[in-house]
C-alpha cells in the first residue's frame, strides 16, 4: 500500500510543525521585504559612498571603522539588517505605520 500526499498537504504539514516564531516573525518579514524592495531600486547599497567606499550608516553610528567591507553589496549585510531592525523598533514604538516600499523608508538615524 502506498500513501501519496499532495504538495499542498506536504506544505501544510511542514509549516504546521515549524515553531511559531519562525513561521511569523513580523520584524524579520518586514526586514526581508525592505531588502527585496531595495534591490528593485538599487544595484549597490544606497548607504554606500562610492567615492570614499565608506558606509553612511556606520559613519552616523560612530562605528570605529566606517569603511564598507562589502563593496556596497547589501544583501545579507549585518549593518543594514541592524539598521532596519532599529528602524522597525523605532517606528513601532512611535505607532507610525511601517512603509511597504524601501523608497518610503524614513531616514531614522
Ligand atoms: S556596510 Fe552594509 S549598509 Fe553599509 S554600505 Fe556596506 S553594504 Fe551598505
């Protein structure tokens, strides 16, 4: 006897067994959305200074080294993720609606 399961059934079983936090962490989902949106508009990081190869976020947050080590490749950049996390927390604490497009992201430094 063979038991077959459809792809939809398999997906529902797999998602049901994931921990709740992994399934729906709104902060993580919003950050991923912002990075996806940023990729639509920017080939290299919008906070990357091509002339000096410095990072504006690092400069404004007084990092010891303000140089971007990633040549402006922002996908998976921990500095950008940390910045977006801070922005998310700030907007949430103010009760400001979260932007759904990277271009609407306020400069919260
Ligand atoms: S360190 Fe990250 S956030 Fe800063 S310029 Fe480079 S890629 Fe962008």
